[in-house]
């Protein structure tokens, strides 16, 4: 009797495990046949190639799919992540090494469902989790444009990933947990402009791909504590937090200026965001950039992310750190940023009340002091000013001291930094 009971219990456990495995397989491999939708992006040009060129720019496709010094869209750019190093593929119309044999349907499946032509599941470093919201007509237009670029015979480089992320089969479970294909559906209670901005921010421009934190599996972190993401060794701050990248209290024109030119009265784009502006957003129409501003202003405000547990400056050490930081600031910073952190616009931003400086994450200020800070050259910012790098002139401790000083001066109230944190964020330079 006991043996029969044990056997029955084992069979129940096996049955539950089989059902769970079947559910994971179904969720991870299912196909989605969503309605294709109608694109809210309005253009006067009806030529699909020209439309696709414009959409590819807003999607920032060239930046990721072009290695420095290589042909456009031929792939090979290294993308470092916590899971290993990815290399973007060749998406020129070469038959052997690119997407020359891909149909428009194949291309749509890649953007909408994250599947290659042969059915292989794609890693979500390719932001199909955002592109899935794109409409079929926009996908077809980008496909038409990519078919028009010069074909380049260049084999795509194999990813260099840590175990177990190198096992592509694990994507089945990842997709079951974190991915659901779904084309953007306009909200009836919102304006046409708002819906266009939502489509661009959520889908084509894939802003959340950088500005949302990821968990250990690469899925978007819980909404109970929104946090920014680490991208190419820089911090992409939270778009819904006023103390980070929230623009809910900004004038719409200030948001437009920042997105279109990389510089506004309220902030500047540096690091990877400067590249996004240069490669992508500066080419957007005024209507599309303003629509994005409208949507971003409407995001519900959230609290700042919870602070990380990091090495801290002892209270007994603070007088020494402050004195050192003040001396370094006087010698190296005050000439541009002012004796009281008031700045000299447009050459040097104010440091007093500068939220890019006072966020709990100090990754970006550290990297700017180490390697310099540069806004993009755009029609709206034709003579960009830059901050020189200080990695050769200052030690890690001196950088920690001066940043601690400015984060605690002129009304700023952010935690002081240690040399350990500077060292941790000194990989690079740039990205």
C-alpha cells in the first residue's frame, strides 16, 4: 500500500512538472497574430524607402548595427552587458551574411516576435520587447529602406556570453516570464499627439530599453521600486522620477530642445544619450519630438529609486574630504562652473541644484569627471561645449573628494562618494 501511495505521489509530481514545462514551452514559443495597426507617425513623403529611412533613424538602428570605421548597418558593434558581450548583426541586404534573403514577413517576425528568419529566438539586447509595439506598415517601410542600402559581405560575429546565458534555449523560459508580443493600441481618452508620443517612446524609440532597470535575468525590474538602467557603463535615469529624468515640471519647449539638440535650459545630453540625440532624435520632425515631449510630461510621478548599499564616507573623515574637495574645486572647476556652482550658460551648466549631479547614482558624474562630458553637435547646438577629462590630473580619491564637495554644497544634499566607487566606475573610457 505504501509503495502504491509513493508511486501515485511521484506520478502526480511528474504530471505537475510536465504541465509546468508545457506551459513554459507554450508561453515561450507561442506565435502572436496581433492586428497590424495603423502607424500614428505622419509623413508627407509616401515613398516607403524614404519613410523607412526616417523611421530607422528614429529607431536608432544605425548606431547599434554599425561598428566604428565600418560600413553602415554591417554590424559588429560590441555591446557590453552584465551577461556578456553582444555583437550586432549585419542587416544589409547581402544574401550570405545579411538579410538579403529575408522577406518582409521575416523582418516583421524579428521586430514583432523576436525571431530570426530560421525561427531562432533573438536575445532581447535587440529591443524587440519595444519594437513589438510597432505597426506592420512601419516595419515594412524600414525593411524597404534596409533593402536599399549597399549590401556588405561581412559575417556577423558570435556573441561572447557568460554561462548560462550562452545557452539560447534559456530564452524560452525568459520569454515565458517577460515577453508578450503586442502592437501599440491608441488610448481613446488621449489626444492624437499624446498617442503618437506614446508610440514613439514605448515602441520605435525604445526609451525604456535603457531607462528601466533589469533584474538578474534581464527582465524589467518590479514596478514597486522603479529604477534606471546601466547602459554602456552609464546610468540611464528614471523617466518618471522628478529627482532623476522626470520632465513633468518642464516646459514642453525645454524637453523638445533637449531631445532635438542635446541641450536646453534645463539639462544636457551626455554619454550614450548624446549619441542617441546625434544619431537619432535630431533627425525627428518637430511634430514627432513635440509628441514625445507631450507623452513624457504626462507620465505619473514616482519616487526616487531606493539607494544602493555602497561604501560611505565616515563622519569623522568628512571635514578632511570637504576641505580637499573645496581646494580641488577652486583650482579646477570654479573658473567655468562659478564660485558658488552657478554655472556659465551655455558653456558650463550650473552645479547648484543640478539633479544629474545629485541623483543617488553617481555613475555619470564620475565618468564625466574621469573622461570628460560632451554634448552632441546638432543644428540646435552647432558649437557644443565640452568638459575636459581629469583622469590624468586627479587621483581617484581627489575625484571622490571634489564630487563629494559639490554634491554637498550650495543647497545640494547628496551622499558623499569614496575612491572605491570612483574606481568601480572607471572602466572605459566613454563607451
